[in-house]
C-alpha cells in the first residue's frame, strides 16, 4: 500500500487537534502530588446537582439507543430561548456542529474568514473540505475585527466564523459592532457565531447573536454545555439555525450522535438558574483576584469576559515549563507570545498567584 497517495491530498496540511496535557501525565513527569489543570477552560466544579441525579437515573436504561433527534432537549432549549425547536440541532459538543457546517457546504475554491488566534476547529473544518482559510488578526483589544472581516469578504466567501467571547483571548466585540456587521454582510455568506463562553459574560456591551436570529437570514449561533454547565466529559452542544441548515446537518450527522446521559444532564442543567448565577459570580471573583495581581505586577493581558485570561510574556515557553514544574498546567500560545490561563476556584487562584510570585522572585517572570 502506498499511503502517500492513498489519503486525500488536503490532509497533508492538517494537524490533529492537540488536547492539553492530562494531570496524570504531569504528575508522573514532575512528581507533584497536587496538579492544577487550568489549560482546557474547564469548569472547576462538578455538573449541576439535578444534572448529576438525572445522569445517575439514566444509567440503567443504557441498553436502549438515545433519542436520535434529542427531541426533549430541543423542546427544552426552545422554551428557554423562545426559538422554534425545528431551528435547533444538538451535537456531540458544538465542536461536532462546527465541523458539520463545514462538511455540509464547503468545496474547494470557497473561502472561510475568521480572526486568529481563535478556536482551531474553524481552520480544521475549512482545511478538511479543501476550502481556503482567510485568517485576519484580532483587533488591538484581542477581539474579532468585524470591520476587517467585512472588508475581506469576496464572492468566494462561503462562511464567516465569529467567536464571542473569543477563545483564547477572552475579549468581546460589542452589540453595536455586531449590528453594523449584520446590516452589511452580503446575503451569500453564512455567519456562524460561536458563543461557547457567552454565559460567563455579564458586560452590558455584550449581546448574544440570538437576538438577531429570525430563522431567515443565514445566521447560525452555537452554544455548548461543556463550560459553565460542567459537562465537558459528556459532550453536548447545540446550534440555532435556519431550517435549511438544520436539515443539511441532519443529513450528515451520525445517528444517535448525542448520548442519552448527555441529553438528560443537559436538559436538567437548564433548570437551575441559581446555580448558574452562583458559578458566574465565583468565576468573576477568582478572575478579578488573578487580574488584579497581574495589574499590580505590571503585566500585559487581555481583558477577559470568560473563565480564562490571555497573558503575554517575553518568554512564554519558559514560563509554561516553569509553571509545569510547579504542577500547574496552562495552555501554551507561544506563537502569539502568550499563555492562556484558566480560572479555577478561589483556592486554585491563590495557588496560581503564589506560583507567579515564586517565578517572579526567580526572574522567570519579569
């Protein structure tokens, strides 16, 4: 077998998604008993109480296939967001839905626009289908530059991916900028807005793209249960889209793509607004502790509306390695001169600040 010619040519430029280091790996390498993993933007708390109860109850029914259309969850989402259930599709995380959007409409010669650095799956989906990625820089505030995106749109542009708040920078573009963008984007362009961290954002200038959804214009809004709802391990997300988009994705998604436990836990997570609000406030408190420390040290970072902070360093690889030796796992964006540092519990944040103080005294962080 000649493997060099066996696979599709465009796979040669692609790289597998690289997950962050696991705690067990770091424990083995560093011999640190307590490893703090704040590299994957995970919620430090377990799933919501009612979600845990629902998940436990459903285990005895796993001899049966899941509801292939996630009917109950879609109905519940419909009620929560006041959007018809026919405009909602559920996926194995919003990650799967992003790839399916690319698979459903992109062909070689199409262009896909997004800002960079951002979520790598936008690039992966584009490359998978042999389309051309058009990567624009973030603006000076670490947000998607909507005016620059408008200026880059051509007749070949098929999809624009937006991330708000952006991962990995954590900042947002405001509602006025988005309204101006939507009023000017050509109708042949599908606008896909990834709002994985929207629940964390309490800024008055933020507005969900759902407010612009009318089931007619080519707009897709994606959310996930992996972040604020602590269901990263269950893998469940959803998209709100015109019926035509939902029908296209339904044709290519795997049967039973969202498992029974994930559907049940997501459904009951939506009932507990008090717990959601508590977690938002906990995150804000811990994030403020960390950013206040960064400010007091005179360090450069992006204003964050999420559960992570994008911090710039002259020597990001050296700082990454030094934190790792302390048993703290962060995400390395050395190509952007930064580390993405997750926000954990208040106790986690105190440990993080102590580690920074130690590295500052050693001269690793200056």
